[in-house]
C-alpha cells in the first residue's frame, strides 16, 4: 500500500506597489477571469487553492496586501507566519521595480526568518519591440532576484508574467510551492 500523500498548508503573501497586478495575479492563479479595470485592494484580501504537486496535496493561502502607502500599519500583521513572499512589479512602471527593495525591507521587519521569494515582473503582455527599451528588462528582474538570493541566502525565483493572458502565473507559483515543500521537508528531516 502506498503512503498517503502529505497534506500541507502554506501562507504566501503578495506584495508590491498598487496597480502592479497583484490581485490579477491571484485571480488568474485561482482560475478566475481577468478584470481590465483597476480596483484597489482595501487593506488586505485572501484566497486559497488546493493543488497536488509532486505527490503532495498542498493548500496555498494567498494574502493579497494593499499596495497603497496608507495601509503600511495594517500590512505588518499579515507578514507573520508567511511561508513565502510573492513580490510583484509592473514592467511598464520602473518606479514599481525601484520600490521592490522597500517592500522586502517592510516584510523583513515582521518575519522571524526571510521566507522564499518569487519575484514577478508582471504585465509582460504590454512589451512590444517599439517600447521594450523603456521597460524593465528581464535581465534587470533576474539580476535583482539573484542579488536577493545571494544577499539573504534565501531561495528566490524570477518570472516575467502576464495576469491578463496567464503567462507564467501557474508555473511561477507552482515552482515557489516546490521550494516551500522542499524547505518543509528539510525542516522535518532535521527534527528527526
């Protein structure tokens, strides 16, 4: 008889400036439709999804934190106990990319240990040959993710995504989930 696949639960926190597409990333991951008009998240929102990855049944609870500055005090409580961070920036908005480090600094104040990070350069569907030079390049995003990994000794992945057409949404969160599973298994192994 095969052993029963483990049932795990992880908390992932979506962070980044307002209007970068965090809620749209979450909605697309959950299999919901894309909404083209921007509706700001008020404070915090969450959703969950159960997936089967590498023989594990995993429930992922995604906390979607408001990106507006005025919600900074509210956000602090939601970082606690997080298993991963999903940092989203808008490739058409360089300021949102430049603010990425500030989002991580905010999260680090409220976590005991820096969790694995997925850096998502969203809205890649808006890149064209004509405007590519003005946008945050994939190389810049990858270099940022690699520097995070080296500086903080934390698993960090990078994907360019489109919440509109779904490009790399499932793949990025599934890869992050594999990292969370590996980290959990490693921790369980060291407890034995």
